[in-house]
C-alpha cells in the first residue's frame, strides 16, 4: 500500500508466514537524496527477537537497493536493526 506524504511517499507491507500476518512495516523513501526511513516496524511479543525484523529490512533493501536506510526513534529494538 502506498500513500502520499508532503515530504516523500510512504509505504506499508506485512510480514506473513503460513498465511498469518506476523508483523507490519511502514517506511518512506526519498529517491532524490537516496534515503529510506523506517517509520514503524511491529511484531507481537511472541515473534520479537526471531529475526523477523532483519527479514523485513532485507525486503526493504531488495525493493529499494540504492537507498541508505535509517530508523526513527520509535524504540531501542528498531534502532538496533540498522
């Protein structure tokens, strides 16, 4: 899903396993400055620290290979991804 922001496009996708949504990711990109910003990544407590955040980051890098990625200050776990 893509929604427009004043600053840059915002995208969202779900991490799914066996047809069950395990988490979701919201991020923005700026092709002009070659930057991607991970706004929010969320997983239920049962699925945290299982490598799903790294999987999500891998998806972002595959979708936008020319961008440098940063996170917001949403939480210490998300900041540890990059």
